[in-house]
C-alpha cells in the first residue's frame, strides 16, 4: 500500500517517511497540499493520506475536500495536527477526514491507525470490484 504524506515540516516528513518505509509501506512525500494534489492526480497507487492541517498553498482540510469532491476512491485520510479540541475534530470529520491524530503522535498509535486505513481501503476496493462484476453480469442479462 502506498501512502501520501503532505507536511511542510521537513523533520516530521522525514520521521513519517522513515517509519512508513520501516513498516513496509510505499511513500509519496510532499511539502504542501498543492504538491500533494498534483502528485495524487498522477499516482493511482496512493490509497492513504497523512496530511498536516496547516500547510502553505492548500491546507490538509482543503486537500481532503478536493479528494472527496473528485471522488478519488478508495482513499483514506488521516489528518495529523497540533491543533486539538472537539471543534477541530468535528471540522475535520465534516471536511471528509477519516481519522485524526494529534501531534506529537505516538508511533504505535499511528501504526495502528494506518492499519485501520489499510483495512478500510482493502474493503472498499473489494466492494468496488464486486459491484463492477455485478453490474457487468446484470448488463449481460439485460441483453438477453
């Protein structure tokens, strides 16, 4: 599974790249939301996003909204931010974020949340494939 990182902090980006690589994931690192959006347009293997909330050009919330509006699926978004509180959490979920982790993050918690994302993406992929097969079968029956 390939994970898109969008974080303008070079240290956090490097830590995430190291951890994700160590855990066996492919990594697509970017420095801001605009760069992440561009990469996402050209790399269909990306299935999970770890996005910082506050970045130049396009922030993590706007990036998530663009992904949802473009119906890029399956795609699981984890928002990583130093911002906390109930209102922030609710705003993130309203924007289409699937999960939320506060900085500084615990690496075991991050790994567990990524595993949840992997399961969600795999389930969505399976359901999309089954739906496509069912639609093709139904189209074949309709032609009879």
